[in-house]
């Protein structure tokens, strides 16, 4: 009797980590890139003033006047296993006809294997890839819009593995295309509002006869405010609301789903049983539960003499059980070269070391 072990850990890892987005496929698109953004509680939609803009808000490119490039490396969730890492490369190039940008995301969960009778019959590496091309146009001095198109590819297993062990004609890989939209508005020199809608496109299908996984369509609304700014000091506050929209079928909603009761949401957030009476708290409607499923991030950045930055943030994902402080810092050389570190290990419910190292260059 054949003993088959297929270690497709990318699926199980992401369902564990992103349980709030478990109805979506290609959830590697929800991993936040950029050390600066991560250390600010993943709140970057209203900032997007460098080559991270193609990911967080393509409209942010439109207000940039210099070319910029960012390269990031992250050993990914070492507490779950070795061999996982995440790479991000992005660039922004202003032209006379708007601002162009592009990015590449690559994630591997390491070496996988299939075994028969305790002997390995195949070894391969799983990976996910997204290639993005962005364009942004400045409508006014303080207003820009942006759009991105991306190609998404996910490799879980070779075709012959699926044929041999699952009896499917083909499978193990999925691909799709998607569209991102962005809006960024400045209110004076110190306040900005950003909105982005990401991953609009058809889902991923790994098996010929299998179901299609929705892409993690994501709505972000961000606000940024410069609190202090002078020759020596700058203090910035930023916050984001993020909602992953997947698996909601509007034609199946009942009347009760549209009844929002903030008191129930607050009660559900704190506990499921009334601590005084012992009564079970009322059930949430679908839309109330979706509201509770919204991620919240916020952060502060202090910069001294445009040379050294220190950052502290907080991130909350209630259903996914990811919450805690993020922090990091960076060094700026001649307002051009940047070296940044962002750490968000504390937000995970299991022991792990999770950090991102970024280098950037503006010219």
C-alpha cells in the first residue's frame, strides 16, 4: 500500500496566518512589503511617497518627482519552518507623460516532497510570483490617481505529481491577472488621504475540475498627518483601515445582514458571554462580522535632521489573531540612499522571528 505525503505547506500556512482571508486564493498578495511600512503598523496608503507605492497605492507615484527604487528581503515566519523567504523589488520613474512604476513579488515556502514507502520520489520548491506594471497621473498639484495591472502565478506542485497521486489530468499551478486602482489627495503640506482597491480580477484555479479561489480583493483607506516639521525634527502619524473582500455573495444576504449594531460588535470583540449575567451575546449578522473583520493599523515616525528615523506602530487583525506592536528604523544618506529595518514578530500568536530589511535609492 502506497503511503503518500504531499507537503504543500503554503496552503496550510496561509490559512493559519490569514484566517480572515481564508476564502481567497493568492493570499501571498496580502503580505505587506517594505520595512518602513511594516514598522508603521502596515499603514502606508496615504504616504506611498517612494517605490512602495505600486503595492500600497499606485496614485502615490503621481506626486513623486524623482526616480526611486526599493529592494526588500525577509526571512518569512521562521517559527513555522526554515527555507521560507519573501522578496520585493519595485521602481518608480517619472516622465513627461505621468509616472510609471513596476514591482515584482516572490515568495517561496521552501522545499516540498512526495514519498512512497518512506522513500522520497520527488522534491521541488513551491513559490508564488506577482509582476506588476503601474501608471499614475497628477491631476492637480495636490491630487493624483493611479492604476496597476499585474500577472499572478502560483506553483504548488508539478503536473505529474497531481496526475500520479490525485488522479487529476493537470493541476498544481494557478495563474490570473488583476487590476489595482488608487487615489491620493493632499490637504496642504501636512495632511493626506489615500484610497486603494487592489486585486480586482478572476480567481485562481489549481485543478482542472476544481473550484476557483477568489483573489484577495482589498480595500485600503489611509490617513497621514505631519504633526511636527522643522529643520531638525519631523513627526508623522499614519493610520490605515484594510478590508479583504472575498466570498461575500450579495444576492444571498438576508435582511438581518444589513442591520448594524455597534454595541454587538463591541461586545463580540471583548467576549462571547456576558460576564455579569452569563448569557450568550447576540450573534452578529454577516456584515457586522465583516466589519469586525476589518484590519486596523497605525504608526508614528520620528525623523531627526532627515538622517535618522525611528518608527513605532500597532496592527490589529481580530479574526486572524494578529495583533501587537511593530517597530523599526532607518538611516538616510544625502536624502538619497535609505537603509530600513521593520519588525512585526509580536503580532503573531506563535513564537517567530519576522523582520524585513529594505534598501532604497532616490535620484
